[in-house]
C-alpha cells in the first residue's frame, strides 16, 4: 500500500482536534486507580422501572430491527407531551420532533444541516468540545463569546456580557449556539438574558441552536427557560434534549430535536446520513421515562443538590475557589489559591498527588489563557465516593 506525501490523512478541518481530554483523563484514572470526577457520567443506573422497560422492549421485539428514521412514534409523542407539559410548547410529534443518537448527534446534524462554509457560529465559551469540531466539519467559523467570572450576592459565578454578544454578530453570522444550563460553568441564563438574546436573534434574523440537556438539573432559585418560549423564537430555534443526563442512562445515547417543520426537515436530512437510526429498544424505555411523575424529577434534583454541597465543601476545604453551579452536575474551580495556574499540568498531576481526576477547562476555550486556571469536577457520583474524593483532595492544602 502506498501513501500520499502531499497531505496528512486527517481532513484539515479536524487537524486541531486530537484525542478528547475525556479519553486521556479517564485512561489516567484507570492507570492510577484514581477517583474519576472528570467525565460526566453517573456511577449508578437510573430508575429500575425504566431499565425494565428496555428489557421488556427487547423481549417483545420492539426496536430490535431498524426503527423509523425520525424515531419511534411512542417516543416522539412522549417528547411532544413533555415539552407541552413543562413549558407550554406545542410540537407536532410527526413533523416537529426528531430522535437522535444522543445530544451529540443532534448538535452535529443541526450544524451540518444549517451551516455552510463562510458562515459564522457564535458559541458561549467555554463550550462542550464537540461544538468546535462540528462547526469545523460544517465548514463554519466559530466565534466565541466568553462567560467571565463575576462576584454576585450568592457568590462567584460565570456570566454572559450581552454587549460582547451583540458586538460579535456580523453580517456573516448564521446562528447562535447556546447551552443553558451551561457545561462546564454551571451557569443558567436568566429570563432577562434570554430575552435580550431573543431580541438580538429576531433583529439580526439569526437561527439559534439551544443545547438544553441539563434542563432538569437546576438548583436553588435558578429556572430553566427554553429560548423557544420567547417571542419570535419558536420558528427559528432548534431545541436539543437528551435522556442520558436526566435519567442516568448515558450509554443509551437517546437525544432529540424539537423545532418548526422546516428546521426539523433540514436536520433530519443531515442526520439520516450519520447514524440513520439508533437505540431502538431504548427509545421505548425513554418514552416511559418521560412520563414519570414529577416526584422523580424533584427527588433527582434534590439528590444532586446535596451531592453538589458535599463536593463543593470538600473543594473549598482543599483550598480551591469554587463557583457553585446553578445547574448541571459540574463544579468549576479556580486553582490559583493553591498556587497553581496551569490547569493542564495540575490535572495531569492530580491523580498521583491526590488520587482524583478532573478536567482542565482550557480544553473548552479558544482562548486557552482565559481558561488556564479553571478546573472542572463532576458530582454525579455516589455520596461516599464524593466524600472520599474530598478527603483525598484535602492533601492539597498541606
């Protein structure tokens, strides 16, 4: 076999993206026996009734062959009912709902469908790492708008500068890519912020993709408000949801898109050439999960809120500055009070120093310098694991 010397194998649009930091840090956790608070997956399964629904679907032959391209009707109807019940958003399950292989495929399909070479996509920085790769694969140009730490009455948090967002919009801007509740900072955009974003989108005729996979994980006084509920946004917003974070079955990879028919049709056109279909039996189980009583969601939030406090207290005791999240199951910390400034070096050394794995936030930034001192920890683990992690991290203060 001969190889060409003219250019590398990898498409140049993806040349800047190597192995994800999650793979690197999870491998480091395995090699050192460290507690993995890096990658965001629970260490216990979700509701037994939902798992049994998947078993039942397998045994009864539901979804063992190719499911319908848009998703099984039962799940599309359940997604539609969920959006109506929680937010008053009415979506036709036949024309305005699309089931995807997790939220990651939904993001990829939406960007591949809606973005052409030369289009600019504004994303809130730091951002989930697949955003940048998918924008690149679509041939678009990413334009980051950075969330910056601010001191508030309830403590330090990352906030959006609306003037900076407005200034980032140009004649080449095609769409805004929003994530609220926001990974990795835990910020939940307020109604006032979302209203300003909606007004900007209408004024400049922009499309918006909203990644809302942590919609059920909001704490204290925070409120999740889908952008599609605001004036002028129903017809220009692609809303992305996921079962993995809400029901603790991240391996099932069941996500969805809700949007106006033209937008769903566009996203489906790209999605059909990615996976075409996926997760057949699990789709039936997720349909049942979405119909769980409100008490499930309340208890789930309460459990994670308590775990947030366990880890946040441990991190403060260890000497970190902690940005208490209003949503998600991640805590961003500042390592400078520990005399550190390089998140990459800190995280690579942390398993040996303290037996814990975390993620350097700089991987989520175009401006690596802006993200350098910040490190993310996941608290979607058993309480005893978080307590052990806190005890190990206490070594850092010494």
